[in-house]
C-alpha cells in the first residue's frame, strides 16, 4: 500500500517551520540595526537635558518620585483598555506613525505649559498615544489589534527599557506565548512592566518641571518617546512575524547574533 501526501498530513498535521533563508536573515539584521538606531541622536540629546534614565527620578521632588510607579501602572492599565477602542469610528483615520508622533508632540507641549502638575496630568494621555502607536505597528505586522494577546505583546514593548540602560531592547521571548490571557496575567505583566516604564517616564517629567519652557521640552520628549517605542514595536512585531514562519528559537538566536555582530 502506498503512502500519499494526504496520509502524511494526517499523521503530521502541523507544518514544520521553514528554515531561515537569505531574505529572512536580511530582515533580522535590518531589525537589529533599527533597534540600534532607536537609541540615536535625539534620545541622547534628551538624556543630556534630563539626565540619564537612572538619575531621572532624582531630579523630581520626593513626593512625586514615590508616585511615579503607581502613575505608570495606572496609565498602562488605562491604555491597555482604551487604546484599542480609540481605533474604532473616526479613530480608524488616525493610524500612521507620523500622526501618532504629531499627537504626542501636541499633548507633550500642552502638558509642559504648567510645569510638573500638568506634566503629571498629561502622562496617562502620552502613554495612551504611545500604546496606540505600538498597536498600529502590531496590526501592520499581521496582529489582531483587538485581541488580548496582541495588547499584551504591546506591553512587552513598554517593558523593553529605555535609552541609557543596559537593557538590550525588545523582549525576544515573545512573552504572550508563555502567559495565559487571563485578567490576572495582564495585571501581573503590567506590574512587571510599570517600574521600567516609570524609569523612562521620570526622565520625561524631569524635562517638563519648568513652566512654559517645559512645553518645548514636553513636545520634544513626547516626539522622541513615540519615535523610540514605535521603532521597538517594529522590531518586536517584525520578529514575531518572522517567528510564525521560521520558528521562535531560530529567529531569536539569529536576532541575538545580529545584535552581537553590530559594529
């Protein structure tokens, strides 16, 4: 009795990942380079203005420093629920990286007008703009922007750390594949991500502490942070897309090698 292709598919219903080809390797190298560029001149300039990310908290009043983690956590929780909904209706027309950068610039300028009080009030808005921009990138790479899994992957981008840290950027473990999609898992992930995001946002707040002058700083930092997280999102979701075709471990290893081989 001969064995047909249909018989083999019945025995092995899951297709094996395709091996990495030259095109896929070139894409991975390009993503590693994009991550390197994300820590570019503009972010270095903001580091100079606001101090290193690790020192940003020291530039804020002590009562504020104790609140930043909590503010960041609540901002991420709010964004997790609101960002996807804001893409319905008229929000469908607001969907490019450029538009999100413009939105971030405007909200940052408004938030900096009154110094630290208005900057703190604007932080959840800035977080939602960034989350929305990251979600737009995810959709562009074939993800469902309404799904809980995709939004958890967006949180992974927020947990990638900031410029000036030792963090290598994107969490290439694709944590959504390892976590359940329950509410407890979402809140647990937010609790892990919030301290890193708070450290990055403390730098933004530090540049906005002076009224009026803070408006210019707020506009610049918001533009930079939207640009930064959008770049990381393209890397993160680009790797996820490649992993669906070639396998997670192979893509992750190739990406890490590309990072190590950067000059």
